[in-house]
C-alpha cells in the first residue's frame, strides 16, 4: 500500500484537482500567447464548467500578486456544457458565459495563429452537375417503374398535378446529405447516433449509385418498363427514407435533450 507521502507514477483514479491543473493551465496559456476561455479549458483538460471557472479564478487571484502582462480571455461560441467528471453540482445557469479577465505570463515571442476556414463555395460547383445527373437518373428510373404525373388534390383541385418521380431524388439524396452532416459534425458526441448516421449515409449513397446504374443500363437497352424486382425496390424507397429520417431526427433530439437535462 502506498503511503500519502510516497511518490508514485501510478495515475490516480480520481480526476485531478484545481491545484494539480493550475500549473498545466498556466503553461498552456503561456504557449498559446493568450488566456484560454472557460470552454477551451473544458475541452483541453477534460473538466467541467465549475472546475474551469475555479481555475480561471485561481489564475486571477495569483496574477493580482505578480506584475505580469495582462491578457483578456478569448471569447468562444457557447457550447452545451458536459457534466463534470467528479459529478460536481452548481446552482449557476449553464448559459452563464461570463469570464473574468485573467493575468497570465505570456511568452513575448509567441504569436497566436490565425485560424483560416476552408472555403465551401467549390462544393457548389461540384454539386450543380451532380444534381443534374442524379435528378435526371432518378426521375427516369421512376418513369420506368410506374412513377408519373398524379393529381395532388383530387376532387378539390383536379388541375393540380405533380410528377411523383421527383420524390426519389429529393428523398434519397437529401437524407444522404443530412446523415453525412450528423455523422461528421463535431456536435454529435453519442456513439449510437454517430454510428446510425454513418451507416445509413453510406447505405443511401450506395443505393443512389445502384439506382443510377440501373437506369442507365435500362435506358441504353431501350427498356420501356423495369423488371418487377427493380420496381419493387424503387417503390419502397420513399417509405424507407421516411423511416430512416424520422429515426435519425429522434435520436439527435433525444440525445440533445438528455445532455441539457444532465
């Protein structure tokens, strides 16, 4: 059994205290060249909001006794606070992002790097030709499998018609983009949601490729009516897309509500 005063390299099973984290946060702030915000401390050192505020307050009190260079805390976008690893409780509201000004010793030669966002406008150039090809392929496949003009409001507005084939590209491709967003978003923290979004997104993309191949093969062979297995599969797509979209939306919403309640 290791005594209280016996040095050991074994990592403690308990989360580190504010006293243990204070030197590490001070060194991190010096390397960064500016004082990290509360959310940055929570992310870098895996602590909850109460402990992050306590560390900032301790740095502020420590800086009051030393003539150091004064830096302002960096403001970051508010995020949903995760529960502290020590199950700490606080009566302060989670939306209180007020942070004290902290004096830390910064390296004069250190300069904060500017974060450059990746431009997304090239995606539009990629999406336009893909949209035309995917739209024509799905609509053509829908025509071969029995989709076509229908009366949207029979008996109410008989002249209002719509081609039901447009439901295929809208449903399948829109869900694939939505599932990709949930899968790759850093906001998604639950493995269950990320896994469902990942496999359903990949499945939607594969299904879209199969549909395009089927249409172009039948079109090249001058087929006027698709075989019954293709018709059966295509006719089930709107229902499958509806079920997957509703399931993913419920998983995302339930996870968000659980994090807020915790």
